């Protein structure tokens, strides 16, 4: 039988789902907002929370080329580069 144990909880095909919430960049680099997201995920029944720690430099190149720029006229991020977006959305290492 394929199963693992996380913090004393069995996870596998014969057990209830283990729910992992994703914070992503929804914290807007605000610790207060990040902690509120953690609380909301816990209240919603999540068993764990996944966060990403990265910097813009570890995700993409700082280029203005069309391949790295958002030009969709319907996008909230039109005119920004991927690098600029990752600078705004990353979770600080510390």
C-alpha cells in the first residue's frame, strides 16, 4: 500500500484527502496579509500551506524583449515585464 505519514497523519489512497493551500504572491509582500492568508487557509480546513521563496533573478531574465513583456490589452499587467511582476510578487527569503 502506498502511503506516507506527515505529522502523524496517514496520507494515501485509503485515507481522507490531505489539503495543501497555495499562497503564491497573494500576500503583496505584506507580512500581515500573509499571516491572514495562513489563518484563512487553516479555517478553511487546509492541513498545510505551500509558499514559494524566490527572487525575480531566480525566475526570469531582466529583459524588455517582446517574449518577456505582457502586451495583452485586457491584462492588468499590460506593459510590465515578467521580471517586474516577479519583483512585486515574490516572498522575501527572510
